[in-house]
């Protein structure tokens, strides 16, 4: 019989305080999960050697592609599931906190063109990014602790200049303000967060929203463009 107490303690040690495996999971299912995690851990061991630093375990799924991994710092536990792509080429690199999980098919792109490097990305503790998210890191992107991204969340930290109608837009350069998502935020599925936006702590962005301006703490916003729906306090 698999000793779930030991597994719970290991997971808690990696950064998930008071985490417990659901008692309804059978030993057979738990064995399958652990087998997959073991294979991910083996792949992660070799990836960890390529990172700038890592203070814990790295789990790597299949077909994970990391470019410029020497710019990445990770905490106690970093889980990168199948088909994740990370381009870490940037001025300040990428810093992942403890217990960060990035689900399948998510893309983190720090630099699009080598004529202008992206600034960098910081991610706090206990952050979960669901499937098929896209984070464009041009201006600095800061994601706080205990943040949840639903599937298909897009973040953009750059805009094209377009004031001069006599010149092609791609010849007018760009401007960057950056994006900040504070602690405890939940960004719903298929939401888009645009450059210059700060989302205050413990706020919620409803699914399918386009966030174009700052969201105060403890508020629920939704729509396109997103507007206040209700306050949580």
C-alpha cells in the first residue's frame, strides 16, 4: 500500500502548505501518477543543470523546449508539463518562486526580436498556469503569489506606436509599461491582460474578459473591455 502520509509531507516540503492527497484516489491511480512524476523528475534533473539556479526539484514533461535556460531561477518545485515552451532571453531573466506549475502547451516568450530584449518575468510562490496560456514578456511582467490562471490566458506587455498615419505601424517602434498581477488573483479562462495593467490583490477576472485598465484589490471584473461587476468586500 502506498503511504500517502509520506507523499503529503514531501509535497508540503516543496511549498504546498497543508496539502493532502484526496482519500478517494486509489492506490492504482496513485501509482500511475507517481510513475509519470518520476519520469518527469528524471527529465527535470538534466534540465536543472542548464538553469541559472534551482533550490529544489524540477519536473519536465514531454516535448518541453527551453531556450536560454541560464536566465532562469527556480524555487523548491517547478513543474513544466508537456509541450511547454519558454524563451528566457531577457535583460533580467525569469524568476520562479516555490511550487510553480505550468500546464501543457503554455508559451512564455521573453524576446520576440533581438533588436530589443524583453525586460524579464518574476513569478511568486504557489502559482498555477493552466493549459495553453501565453505570456509575452517585453516590458517587465510581475505575477504575485497564490495566483491562478485559467486555460488560454494571454498577457501582453508591449504596444506598437501608431500615431503617424503616414508611416507603417511596424516602422514606428513600440512602447512598454509592463504588467503586474498581485497576490491572490484569479484570471479566468481565455482572458486577455494588456500592457500597462495592474490587477490588485485578491481580485477576480471573469472568463473571456479583456482587461485594459487597472483593477483595484478585492473586485470582480468582466467583459470586453472589462468593467466592475461587484466588490468582494
